[in-house]
């Protein structure tokens, strides 16, 4: 009886774990990003990589800040789910707390850095030829959407329309570039913006009128590509540019960008074209000090919609968000649940199985905004009145998918744009004045 | 003369009274081979010590602000030191780091954690603003975070809007009182050896 109790205790506390016991956990959950060419700020491959930061890593794990994965328990199964099982987390913490022991008389073996899988055959790359340098610190600008955001026009010079089933992005500054979203532009809108801004690229968000950045997919931390499931493709008109919105985090030093976009051609002829349906709130007015401001939007699907992915968007005053679908039969389904939002870890989420929503489904998006200093991610200290508006939404979800045929897709796209337009026209392009920079 | 007991008492006093500590004779060389005794100096001298790390993302993100504080300190006639607390760091590594982050102040590696223990530093980045009293004694005028870029670990703000260290240096140089003399620093723990 005592022996059984002892065994139970021993197996739950794992007091005897050594490096060789926990290194598979580190390899699976951490090393994918924490290696020399990855997005993590330092490698987590060798025993000393962890032992030398034992207390720091333990605290980050206790606070569940790593690995970064925003969707919560209510979300349907998603590709590339990085949720760390509780048992793995507690074992790793216990090992760190115990002083990061190694097995006696053995040299701790380092984890092999992960290998990035190559892109499918036939993929072509388009380089970002502009000599942009990520600044060491945030550049204060007049418009709050564009902080730490820069856009680039990448000409494709395509004589004919392109059909692609995937996109990718390779950055020269993986620790700084957090999210890249793409949109195709055959009307020179990106070029016009680029001409107006005398600098390399242009400082703005990447939305082009009603075309939201991300309608051609995107990448995020630990995600270098977005491949559509079989039966779907993106269509890029002839003579298009890719307009890339790059969200970076300044790292204290200048970092030159030398990035590349990837396009994976589609082969199957019978695939459906992917469109972007945007739902969310077009404006927010949240006075400084308001703790639980709720913003909600409802959008009724005019046709059946097969959703393959969703890209969330909001500023960091937003603490949590949820997208759900009220189906005509009265059932409700959660499509994405983010209980602890952090815009820096924003990325596209691909559903493991296509979410088929019948016509008449109401998409409900809800956002909770905390504009107090109790929100440790509040971008402003002290908090400031939030008064923002944008035609393509200030907090929203971009749903990528297709209707049952081209006509249905077109109806979905046009209805979503019209709804956003109508609300957008009630929104004067408001500009929150930034605090006047204090004397340096 | 300066026994370990006095050093320990100093740590204790530094934590409790923030006043009148005696420095051990810590002389440490920077990556160019110059020897510094940060905690020694003439009465009235202003000295800033910032503990940092070459690969702490939080300390690195604040590098430009640390450099600005350093310039203001030297302009005000004070001394400023960046102290790395990881013993295994080579001069080559800290020199490269200083070049990448455009840091111009003396950079010291505190291999034996003399300064870490004397000042009881626990985090990078963590700043100390000291005023020397002469004879190796000093008062701690400000201790804590460099600025408000981080609201807590993992929670970074958009911009720095409060430059705590810089403002403390300005007040001290102008002979004014420092309003808040202690602010919790957020960053990467220093692993004591």
C-alpha cells in the first residue's frame, strides 16, 4: 500500500527526471522555433541553453507564455496546434526547479536543430528586392494602425492569371518579423502608396480599399507557409503585384530585411477559388479606464460557405475574442476562441476539417477590450482614449473559404464588402492623435 | 579592511535602507582590457550600473534607451557601466554585441558575480543609480527598471513612454529628489553562480 502510494507520488512529481528525459519535450515544443535560424530569441537545443536560463524559462512556462499558441479550448481542431500538454509543462518545470540535472556520468546530448521542409516541386520564389532595414525601436507615427508595420510591393510580372494552392514567406530577420499577410493587386494601388511614401516600401497597413491584407494568406511565428487543402486555390489576376504587410517587432538593433515570397502553383483544374469574408467591428470608442468593453458584430451568410481558415486581427487593448456561428437549425458552433489575445502572435489558423456553414448562418464575432493599466499589454502607459475606425475593420476575423460555386462565392464576397462599406461610411476616418513625443 | 561581513551587511543595508553601503574592491576589466572599479569614486560622483545580457530579448529591446541614458549620464559628469552577468561570455561576444546594438559605454563581464552580489541584482536589465560618498561608500538613488517598455514579462508595450533611469539621472544631476526610487524590473533572471 505504501509502496503504491510512493510510486504514484514519484510518477506525478518525476523528481528523478534528467536531461535525457525532458529533452524530447523541449525538442517537440520549443526547439522548433528556438534554434539559430528560428524565431526564438535564443536557441533551446543544448542542456546549457536551458540550465543557464533555468528560472527565467520556468517562469515563462508557469505563466503559459510559451510556446505561443493563442486559440483556446473551445476552438475546433486546428492544424499545427502548439498547445503544450499539462503533463509536459509540469515535468519540464519540475526538472528546471530541481536544478536541471543530467544523468550521472553522461555527457548531455544536444537536440538536433529542426530541418525546414522544402516547398513542393514547381514552387517559385519572388524576392523582396528593396533594401529595407527594420529600425531598432518603434517609429512614432500619426496613425496607430501602422505602428511596427511596413508594406512592400513585389511585382509578379505575370502575363496570365495565376492559380496557386499555397503561399510562403522566408524572412532574413525571423526573430523580428512576426506576421506577414498578402494581397494581390492588379490595379497599381500598392504602387501608388509606395510612390507617395519617399522611403523604401510604405508605412501603412496592407489593406487595399476593400481587399483586406491576408485575403491571399499569410504567415506568422513558427509558420512559414500556408497550403490550402485539396480542392481550393487562390486566383491572382494577370499583371499583379503582391502587396505584403510586414509586422515586425523592433529588437533594439537595426536588422536588414532580405525576404522572399513563395507561390505554390495549383495543378488540379476542378478546384474552387478562395475568397475572403471579413466580419468584425469597424470602429471602437473606448475611453481610457474602461475595463470590460464589449464589441460585437453579426453577419448573416447569404449563401453556404465552406471555411478553411481564419485570420484574427485586433490591437492589444483587446484581451479576448471569439468567433462563433449560429446555424439556422439553432445550433451554435465556435470557430475560433482566443481567451488571451496578443497581436504579436497573430497568424492564420487552418481548420483540420472544413467548416461547412449553411446559408443563413449568423457569424457572431465578440471582442473584450480592456483599456486600463490593469491590462499589462495595453500599448499605452498610461492608457489613452481609444477612438479608431477603419473600413476593413478595427477588430475582426478574415474567413478564407469558398461558396458552393463561383456565383455563391461572389455573392458572399460582395455582401461582406457591402456590409463593411456601409458601416465604414458611417465611420469617418478617425485618427487618434498620438501623444506628442516627449523631449528626448 | 573590507571583510565579507561588511559586504554582506552592505547587501542587507542596500536592500533595506538604500543608503551608505561600502563597496568591495571590485575591479573588473572591460572587453578592451581597461580596468574599472565601478563602485569606487570621489564623494558626489554619479555612477550608473545596468545589468544586461547579450541574449535577453528584453534587455536587448531596451539597448537604444540604455545607450541614451548612458550618454546623458556622461554628459552630466557621471560614469555608466553595462554589466553582463553570464560568466561564460567572451570579450569577442560582448564586443560584437556592443557593436550590433551600438552601445558605447564600458562593458564589463562580472564573471565571479562580485557586482551581482554586492548590489543584489536579480534581473537583466536592472539599473542602479548610485551617488558616491567617498571611501568606497555610496547611496543607491534609484534601483529597478530602465523604462516602461514591458508591463510585465511577456507583455511588451508599443512604445517607451516613461524613461525611469534617464529621469532619475536628470533629477540627480540637477540635485532634485527622485520621486520613485525603486521600480520592479522585468526581464531575464540572473542565474547566480
